[in-house]
C-alpha cells in the first residue's frame, strides 16, 4: 500500500484469524475486509494537510 509519499510503501502480512475473522463466507468476507482495511488506514495513514506558510 502506498502511504502517500512518492516511492514510500509499507507491507504487512497477517491472517484472517489475526484480524478476527469468524469464518463466514461470501459478501460477509468482502465487508469484513473492507472494514479491516478502513481501520488499518485510519491507524496508519496521516491524511492531514496544511498550506505551507500559514499557521497550523
């Protein structure tokens, strides 16, 4: 996954069990992975911004 800087990436390996998956199938898995991705993004990607030269 790109973390927002040119050429910067971060790779993590994990299992569904590690994420808390309970073994359901189909669209439940897709929804679970979408939610897990959202949580990972919130915890690991700084999406803040500011205009250089102005007080933060």
